[in-house]
C-alpha cells in the first residue's frame, strides 16, 4: 500500500532525487525546504513518514523532530534523518529527539528504499 512521505531538505536536487526514488515504488511525496516549512505543510496534509535533513536554515532537523513528537498525529510515526552528518554524538542527539533511523548521504537508492520499507 502506498504511503505519503514528507521529505524535508533545503537542497532542491536532493528533494528531487528522493522524490524520484520514492515515486518509483508508488509512494506519494510531500516536500518542504526546512523544518518550519514542514510544520506549515502538515497543517493541511498528513504524512505516514518524515525524512528530514539535519542542517537546514530556519529550523534544523533535530528541532523539527522535537516539534513533531509533541504533536499527537506524529508522536509515533517513523522519522528518518537523511544527512551528511555521521558523528555518533549527532546520531545520539537525533535519537534523543525521537528519530527512528539515520541514513548518511550520499546513499544508494536501493539501500534507501530498504530502510524506508523497514519502517513503513
């Protein structure tokens, strides 16, 4: 069954790559440029999963996850961090905020889809 995934990344090319990869498997995709934009989009749409970058202007991924986990509809949905950051401390910070998983960029599309499938 196709799910709706919210992709949050300040890079237009990364949003495009992720969208292409997910749509090939039949998923619906919502797009946001940063955490603030994501929260705004979720006022009028519902996502089954969120995939967010870490480093973004206006609101970073950790703050976004913290805010999403406060919302009843997003308290338990899968949230993946997709970032160039691979330090253990950052991963622990993400996990503490409520991230379900962590994918390091660049990624192989088939591996990315395996991780997404594991969570939805």
